[in-house]
C-alpha cells in the first residue's frame, strides 16, 4: 500500500505507473471475485484506495500548476 506522502514525493510518471498497476490488479481481483475464487477480499479495498490516492495527488498537482500559471499571467498584465 502506498501512502499519500510517498506518492507526493514521486514524479508524475511514477504516480501514473502506480495507478496503472493498481487498476490492473483491481481488474484481476474483480474477475476473481466474480468467480468466487478471491483469496483476500481486503485487497480490492486496498487497490481502490491506492487508485484514489494517485488520482488525488495528480489532481492536486494539476490545480497547483494551473494556479501558478494564472498568477504568472496576472502579473504579466
């Protein structure tokens, strides 16, 4: 499980890679759940939380970048 602080220290590409791995794992776990062969149901929840953390970090970075660029544009005027 990846903590939010660990994700914030990673680059965007690394965060996207963690997100992609968690999404693929979640897909496989959902298939196992449908066939009733899921060994540990808690893994589904862990992967969903990891995906949410990745999306949150990427959104925060997007908003902070947009805020910085709009401030720079306002200063230029």
